[in-house]
């Protein structure tokens, strides 16, 4: 009799453990703390510079810039497919953003901003691919990516603004 009570208790205890484990597994799936949502991204504060009318024609013809612009707009919607997709397309775009800069904006300040953008693109892709990345790491990388892209646009706008100014240089005697 004692043996049957002990066996019955063991069976009941082992059954309870399985139910609790299943509930915990479901809770963990629902509470994925590393997933970045559109709402999380919309809370990121940074200054976004739009394209000036004078720079629009040049930037519209720069295919690598437009590809990255579409990818960043995707990130704003929590769509990371550009960064997780084919590595060859990603690397080609990174190469093209540096090598196909239109001649009328190919200056040192713009090259510096493009290099920073390239670095932030690589960093963001690396953070997305790591299983150990936290939500905070991802959000910081997204903010840096947004800022670096915005600064490229700002630098291009400044270039066109500077060229539009009619500066009078003093004549030498």
C-alpha cells in the first residue's frame, strides 16, 4: 500500500512538472525580448534631413544611394530583409556607394560621410546576425544607421547650397 501511494505521488509530481514546463515555453516564445518592432523604431530620436530640390536630381541618379534609402525605409517599418538577404547584393551595394558617387558631389566631406554610412551598415548587419544581440544593441545600431544616412544627405545638401552662393572674392592688388 505504501509503495502504491509513493508511486502515485511520483507520477503526479512528474505530470505537474511537464505542465509547468510547457507553460513556460509558451511564455518565452510570446515574450521575445530581442525582437525590434515598428513601435520601438518609431521612438528613436534623431534629426532626419530631407533632400534639397537642388540635390534631388543628382541623388535620384545615384543608384546605390537609392538602394540604401529603400533599405533604411524598410528598417523604419521593422523590415530587415536587405540586411539579412543575399550577402553578395549587400556587399555590392556597399562597394557601389563608395565607387559610384556622382562627379558633381564627389568631395572629401561627402566621401567621409559615405565611409561612416558604410561602417554603420556593416555594424547593423553584424548585430542583426548575432544571436547574442540585445534589443538595446539593435536599437542603438538602428539609430546610428539613421543618423549616418541623414548626415550623407545633409552633406550633399550643403555642397549644393555652397555652390549656389555667389561669393565675391577680393581682388589682389
